[in-house]
């Protein structure tokens, strides 16, 4: 399926990407990598000049703003250090996708926002107005979905553009679906 470009415009695909939640594994999540690979293989194919991929990484702050430290002992320097560490992790994540795009010749942009992932993604869809939103799905079970909810389900219902959710294959799923 080749997509013909009308008037020289490109199809802009926003991709919500996340990092793995496995401790000490600062890489793109299985779901994000799968969604990216699927988009390249099934949509972009060899028509690289017809598409622009827009990568959005949403950093979700902890309730108290800390991941690995007790907030009772936090100093202003601790906050600054955490913010710099989180920013570096987010940039490292986006670098993976940007590098892959440059290797195959697909135009791209990437940025980081902070907040509730599902709300931020839908806000960015409204702001950026992409042609399509692609998000990975972790494949949470019904019990986990009730308590966690899913970003992909929320985006399907609320994003102001078509949404494609890409499920992980069973052989890619870690034993604990939270460890994505």
C-alpha cells in the first residue's frame, strides 16, 4: 500500500513512547519498540519521504515527586538532581527512536512533557493535530486495567484523530506485564 502525497504534504504520525519500567533497564519499552517497528513495517514501508514521525514521551511524576528516595530527607539539590536524571533518561529514550528514524531516512521530531500520560497525549494531539496517533498496548489483564486503566484505551476514546493501538505479541510479554 503506497500512500500518494497530495500537494507535497507528509502524513504526520504522533507516537506516544515510554521507557521500560524494569529497574536498571533504561531503554524503550517493549510496547513502544513494537509500535515503532509496526509503524515502519506496515505504514511507512519504503515510502519514507511521505511521513514524519512525532515522538512524545510523557514523564509521569511520582505522587511525592521522588522515585527512589524518601521525600522526608529531600533537599533542593535532590530535586534538581532528580529533574536532571529524569530529563536525561527521557532524552536517552527519544534518542533511540530519532536514531532509528535517521538510519532509515524518515523525518521526525521528538519532545518530552510531564504529567498524566493519557491526558498529556490527548492534549498534544489537539495541539499538534497529527494525522494519526500510534500507541503501544502493554496487554494488562482485566484486573489490572480496573485499577490502572490504560493509556491506549483512553486515547482511543478521547484523542481527536484516528488512533492505532499495537498489542505486544505473547512471546514479547514479560512474566509481569507491569515490567514493560
